[in-house]
C-alpha cells in the first residue's frame, strides 16, 4: 500500500475480475441471502429477474476479496523492490451502495476503484483518510454495482 502522501485524487486501481457461476451464486446465497431467485433456478425464472441472479451482497463480497488480494500483491511487489509499505485500515464503511443491474450466472464483473477524496485524519495523527468510489461493470460495459468507502492510510514518516 502506498503512503497517504503518495496517493492523488483520480488514482485508479483496477481491482480485478470475478466470474459469477450458477454454483457460486447458489452457494453464497444459501449461506447469506437465501431468497429464491438466488438459490433456485426454476423459481428465479418465474421471478421479476427472469433467471438466477447473484445477491447484491455477493457482488460486494467478491470485490472485497479482489481488493484484499490486490493490496497484498501490491505490498509484496513494493517489498520486492525494497520499498516501504504503508499501514492501512480500518475502513470506516460503505456509503451510497447501489445495485444498478442484476448479475446473472455467467456474468463477468470487472471492478475499478478511483480515489475521489483525501484528507488528513483529525483523530489519528500520522494517518490520512482516502475515499474511493468502486464500480463493477459487466462484460457488456454496464455498471452493476457501485459504492464509496473510506479507509485510514498511514502518512509517510517525517524525517528528522
């Protein structure tokens, strides 16, 4: 993770891609959102969605996994180059969560996160707060999920 001081508004992270399979949709939904249009293909066909579709929570959880992996890979690459890795977290939560279109079995969602706000933390000296807007887009280019999240990120230590 970069230091807060090295991040700029407009920075973009191509967080990753997730393929939503029927089995994956059903498995997630059976555990966390067991509505019929997420767990039963025949019932889903009769629903207002017309086919099995992923829980919106599944689309957010898939991003979270990709984001954690992205940050871990970025940190590993920085360490390999001999660079310091900034501490980050905790996140302060999501806001403006929107599910714009259903995500069906077979859909491929690409997640992109863009820094939209930066400010120094008043409560944690040595940290800043970065707000990112994340959008998931399906294989047809249609946005399917979006949300903003804010996270603490360490500032670069001051040299004496």
